[in-house]
C-alpha cells in the first residue's frame, strides 16, 4: 500500500511540477517582451483577470483564493482516490491550474499569449490552459471507459 501511494504521489507531483515549470518559463518569455504575429495566430501578451473568456472577472482579488481552495480540493481528492491511472492527467491539470493561480498572485491576472484569429476570433490562451483541457478529456475518458483504469 505504501509503495502504491508513493508511486501515485511521485507521478502526480512530478507531472504537476513539470507543467508548472514549463508554463512559467513560456510565460516569462512574453512578460519579458517576446511577440510574434502571423495571419492566423499571434503570440501576444494579455493579462486575463477572469477565467475562460474573462468570466468571473468581477470577483477581482477573491477569484484567486476561490480557485486555490478548489484546486487544492481536487489535489486532495486525487490523493484520496488512490488510483494511479488518474495521477498523470491530474498532474497535468493541477500543474496548469496552479501555474495560472500563481500568475494571479504575481501578475494580477493570468498571463495568456496565444491568440487564434484565422477564420474566427478565439480567446487568448496559454500552455497551462491546453494542459488543463487535455487532462479533463483524459480524465473523462477514464471515467467513461473504466477498463482503462486498472488501479
């Protein structure tokens, strides 16, 4: 049982830390001034004060604390579940979430940089957002296909 918990924790925390570090390094490029423009995708700097599509921005400073409590609750739940198959996707999701929350404390908003405008205008997003989306899809797949999750 201890070996199982250790393995789950290692996978979860290494993936979480890895995504956090990668995302923060990408964001620092843009905070330091990097920009790139094309016909379809611009790499720009935007500080998002809300969540997806700037929703809940009216919550101001409270938003980061609400998110911190919610994401910490997810972390505790994943550890409580003790299912190793959820460790990596949860690490991706939590690494992205904690990185975005960290931005709120350091920059006053989430550092977003990828602006898709080819054919239609889409929200500006970042690497952490992509990792969160991938993780949510992965976790949904594990829930709808329980045979994929042996432990």
